[in-house]
C-alpha cells in the first residue's frame, strides 16, 4: 500500500470510512465560495455507505424499499460496490453543445443525489473509477444574510440565432457575468463581438440588450430555460418594455431594468387606485411559472387579493418605507411587492412574469432561490415578516424587560405585552394580520405557572392524523400459554410508552395478574427494552418493530431469558462456498425461576415458550382456546423436553459474540439477563411453525394498506387540537425558575386577540429525518360566518365572525406537487381559480377540496 492510501488492492471498509470521514470534517471547516463539490448518485453512494458501515438514514432514495430487498443491511455481508454510477441522475437529451452533461430536473438532495467535496470525490474516484464527474461550485447568495451553497443546477439558456433560426443550449452559473455569456456565445457561433448583440428574449419578446460587462445573469433576472437572441451584422438595438396605462414604464414589461429601490421613483398611487376601482376586471391577472415557482404564485395571489393590502399598496405609502431598519431590506422588498400588486391590478393583461420580484426574493431570501419546489406557507411567513420590517413605522426600537405575570389579571398582562409589542412593531402587517394568544406553562414538579402573551401572524393547525398515530405491536405470551398476535392501537403523538402499554393492554385483554414487557427488535435481536415508562413515543419510528411479552406479575424481578434464533444457511462467494449461522425471526423473552438455572432448566423454559408454535398445537388450537389449556401445559412441556427434544442452545454475551454450548448438566451463572442462541435444524422446523416468529409487521406501514374512504375532519377540530393542553416535546423542555432545572412542562394555548385578517395553516406535511409525508385529509371549513367567539378568552368588543376570501392549494405529493390559489375578487361575489398564468371563474361550492393548505379569512365588521 502506498503512503497516500492508494493501492492496487481494495482497502478494508473501515479504512475507507475513516479516510472519507476525515476529509469531510476537513472540508466542513474550510467552506468558501468557489470550492468544488461533486454530485453523486445517492443510489450508488448508499451502497458505499452500507459497505463501509455508515448509517444511511440521512440519505433516503425514492427506490429505498426496493433497493433494500437486494441489499442486506448487515455490514458483515454487504459486497463492495462497483464503479461510481451517475447514470440515473443525468439526462443526455442531445441538445447541449460540446456534449455537456445535463442533470435530470427536479432531483432532491439526499433522496436522489448527495454532494461531496472535491477531495472526497478524488478519493472515491481513485478507488472506484466510474462517473461521469459532475463538478459544481459553491456560490454565495443573499444580502442581509449570506448563504453559501452548491449550485447544483446551472442556468440553462436557449440561444436563438436570428440568421437561421437555429436553437442551442448554453449553460452557465447564474453568478456568471454578461461578459462571460457574450464570450461563450460568440465563441460558439464564431462571430466578432463588434458585429453582434445578444438580447434578453424572455417569452420570445425583445426585453433589453445584454451589453453590460460586470452585471451577473442573476442580477438581470434571467430565468431557467428562457430564450436569448443573437443578432449579427450590427442590428440596431431596440427599446423593449411595455407602457402602463398611466404612462409609467413597467418593470414587468421591461424585464431588463430592475425594480426601483428609491422612494422618489414611486409614481402617484392615487391615479392607479382610481383606475382599479373604476375598472371592475382588474385583479384577474395570472403569474407565469418561472420554473417551479407555483408555490410563489399561489401565495402571492392570496396576498394581492387581501382587501386591506390592495387598498394600502395602491395608495402612496412612501412615507412608511423604513430604509434604515437593520432587520428589513431597506424598503426594496416592500417596493417590489407594491409594484407587483399594482401591475396585477391593472386591467387588460392576462398574465405577467414576476422576474424582477423573484430576483429580489432570491436576493434577500436565498432559501427560495434556485428551481426546486418550496412551501407556500414558508414563503408566506417570509413575505409577511419582510413587508413588516420594510414598513415598520418604528425607527428606533425601545428596550423592555419581560415581566412575569406574578398572579396579575390576564387583561393587565395582555395589554402590557401588546403595548410593548406595538412600541417596537408598528406596520400595516401588524395592523391587519397580527393577533395575540395566551400561553400557559405548568411545571410538572412544583406546579409553577408561567403565563405569557405573544403575537401571532398565522395559526398552524395540526390535522387529526398528526395529533394521533397508529402503532402496531406484536404480542407474545412469555409463559407459552398462547399464540402471538399483532395489535394496532391509536395513541397521542406526544404520549409516552406508558400510554402505549395501557392502550395495548386494553386491546389484547391483558389480565389483572399480567404485565407487558415492551421491546424494540432490530436485525433479529432485541435492540432495547423500554424500561422507562415516560419515554416519549416520538423516539419510536414508523419503520421500526415493536414486540410486547405478556408475563405474570408475580414473576417480575426474576432474571430474564432472551432467546435469539439462528439457522444454518448456505453461502457462496467468488472464492469459497459453505454454511454459516444467520439470525432470523423474533427473539423471545421469558422469566426464569430458581429451578431453571441449569442446562436442563433453560431447555425446559425454551420448550415452554415455544409450545404454542408446535404444528399439532397451532393448527388445531385457536388463540382463545389456548388459554384454557395453559393449566396442563407445564406437564406436557416437561414430558416433551425429557422424552422428545433437547434443543441446540448456546450461551452468549450481551453483544452476541461469544458462544458456549449448553448441555443438560451445564451450570448457568445467575444474572438479571441471560442470552442464548437457539440453533434451528430441520428437526425443529418440522415440529414448530416458525411463521409465527417471522415477518413482523412494522410500527406503521402505509405502503401496503388498502386505500380506505378519505378521512374528513373540520377546521374547528383542527383548531381545538391546536388549543389542547399537551406536554412539551423532548426537544423543547422548559426551564422552571423555581426548580432551577429543565422539565417536561405542560403547555396550553388560548386565543386572546384576533386580527382583521386571520390565516390558518393546515399542517399537511410532516418531516422526520429522511421520512416525509403529506396528509390528504379533507378539512371542512366555513366559507361564510366562521364564528370564533367561543375560542377567544378576551372581550375587546370586536366581531369574531369571519368570511373566507382566499385559499392556497397544494395538489399531488411531495416534491412533485403543484400549488394553485382560489380567490374572491374585491366587491364581487365571484370566486376565481389562479393556476399560474391561467385565471378562470370557479363556483363557490367547488373551492372546498382536500388540497386546501392555507385559508385566508377577513373579519365581518359589526
């Protein structure tokens, strides 16, 4: 082996793992713009992880389940992967110049591909070869908060040559300059710069000439897959751009110019306001999709059809621009939104392309840059917060020290908190969208009560299936008195194992003299005993396997016998063939009395717990009949163990490494837990039906469940679940000022003050490491006269009746879904469907669907 770790022979898996881990740590400490990373197929990378023994949970693939059927995840028998294979993530469409490789669109990191630093790629390529290499650079994004990330997808531009109408594909970083673009185009087409010009040809309409040198493609708002036009022979540049009805140039028609960031450049809103009011068809303009921007279009259509916002942004709001707020975007974002709203409310346009607004969004919120699908609720939260900071009337925020309620009346504390909040936050967003809720925390130890009043801008409501969860547990009889049976119970998501055990006891009709011993099984071994009854169920994942053993209470505290099953199987490699012992099935647990602390006693205990699995027993005796026969079982088991069968048992240690055969006269050392291997032979398989200990159902498996009638619930049920008292989660413990330590306090929310505009976010998406899920539960919600009076704990004299005016919808599944919006036009009783650039009327009875994601309500004034 050479000093740099390279060798003509493969390195051991643990050495490869150590080298790559060290390189990753070194790279993480030296992240800077311009560094090279490489895109690697997650399908191949996961095989390498399994080979070297790395955990693969962080990296999930869309074909994970099928792939796992071909790969045994045990690190002891995973073969070394072949050459690096990126073929599943590249698309050779043949439209690229110089055979540039194009990645498949809409791939998701950690599901379809992973990103590795250049040094890691070089080492993997040295060991495995293959490819093809897909190098990408780290770029920076953002103004107020710089974010460095890998530019996975380069900007793809469609170049049209005006001489012959031919079309070519140009790929560049969005950080490339116009000079870089011109150089690449002119070299490709073999023309001199002085003889030609390039147009921004978005929507195949001349927008502006791309003749700058230092501006980047991103700054000019060039979009993925848009056209650019090459004109040769000194064609005179023309001035692009539409003219608005009030005589002002539209930055959405002339996309080459950016939105004005100066307050003095704002035109007279009063003229536009009167125009929009006089022409009833304003507000029916669609938004073109700029590449997976339906999430943005949906959220924007809901906001620009919010009545108070329409009135505000069509007027002159220049005096409210806060360009000095360090938490804002110097007024640029508020101006961009206002300009977009004005353009959308001008009549006569079917759709516009919000390129300038998207450019500003990417500049200030880099998390929404690129061309992947995003969450309309996350964007809405950013939009409302960003608009608030840009329009905050407070120039200097005073400091207030938070006071405890100390038993004071709620009204006094709530008013004090709201005054403090308004002294620091005062904008159209606060005026219209912000309410206040009461939060009550109770210490579980000293019962200390802490009450605070906090503002909210929207309410994120859990759906019933996110409040509860179904858990499947396989129940075995630890005393051998019956056949095993799986049970599925429903528990609260924030419950503990104690709650699961109680629900399970009811489901399986546990006797008063029995206890349940709950364990997790992994790789045919007991991974953990749930000894702590207060352990949160959140620690149990849907794909794991749970087993419970029914055991007599009177035997609690005795040593436990853990039986692990093994079978003799053939193996074959390139160099040898033979037999090896492999684990299989579900381990079994029972209690041992003093009389069992010998080889014969262990054998009798094993025979006893296996008795229900005997083929003559399991084929003729049902679970209900088995209970009545349990009394005569001890004698039968003893007779069987003495006359018919002595199992091949081996004593092992906690890790299952050592093996010591157990004979009839073997002395068994006392201890709280005794582990033995049970080696199955053809003899045992003929006598016992091993199907009962194989094929355990997981905690929750939706893939194989038949589709049932669609779930349905109401908005009121979701709101009540949101307001229900619950213990804090394990990652959100509360520090009690009396106990001086963190504890699992209970939390109760109550609505105190409601805003004019209230937004309900239905939490349809759940994320847990590599497992993501969308709930398509139908939520029934009122369109008219939503009455929230019974949920409000204060009485400020305002109306608590609300009417629906907009909905953001999400159709389809995760990653491949599509956002649309429903909105009711101001001063009309008609609803419209906004699907990107398409706008069409829709009947009111059709707007209630299981796709509803964000619900926008406006107060009905008394």
